[in-house]
C-alpha cells in the first residue's frame, strides 16, 4: 500500500514538470497546430506564404509585414534567424530562394547489382512550416502551392525536406517572434 501511494505521489509531482516542458503557450507550437489543422484544406489564396502568414497571425506572432519585407521587395523575413539545422524546431518557418535539391537513392536489385535514381526539386521562391526535425538537415514540412496536381496543389500537405541535398540557392529558417 505504501508503495502505491509513493508511486502515485511521484506521478503527480512529475506531471506538472512534463506539462511545463510542453510549453503550450509556445509560439512555434501554436503555429504548428494551425498548420496541422489546415492539412488537406486551402488556406487563403492557396499561396505558400499565405499558410505561414495565417499560422503566425493565429499564434499572435509577427509576420513578414512587421519586418517591412514582402515577396516583391525581396525575401520574406518571418522572425529570428535560426543558424543551425540542429536548432530548428517544429513551428519554425523555412524560406527558400532559387533552391535546387538533388537526392540520389541506391536500390539493391533482386538479381544482384544496384539501381541509382535521382530526384530533383526546384523552389524559386517558397515558404514552408517545419513539422518535425529528423536531424542531419532532414525535416518534415507543412506547405501549400506545391506539386503538379491542380486539384491538390493549393492545399496544405506534409512533405519531406532534405536540406543536405541542396546544390543551389539560399534557405533561411526563422523562429516565430511574439507580436
């Protein structure tokens, strides 16, 4: 009986600490929540930057307008620059300019030997929201206005992003800042 009471007390003490670590008021968590809840829908006009804009507004964070930079002026700024891929968190905003990603996959063939396939992605001016950091420059992102299918192009979807495959262009990753 004493062990059960001790265990229950330990669980109750640990619960507030676990909740504090989650930081439900964290801007990034609120940005991510908005983007995830928008999956499969068209946000605003369906443009990629509109998803980030609406997610940041819903979280009470500054948007690119607060930094007085628009897509016509140059590259969007969405918050505080995150310098290292290892520091990127869900809810951070990725901004691309003239980026080319080239990834190669080697597949073993049943009769022996291998086959190498190459996948190339090009993003002239694009914006996405990080949903997960898998490490080594690999992320899951939520984005819209991507792909070739006109029916789903302007809807929010989750995609893989491998920045270690970047061969050209510039990528900035921003941490949301409270308005």
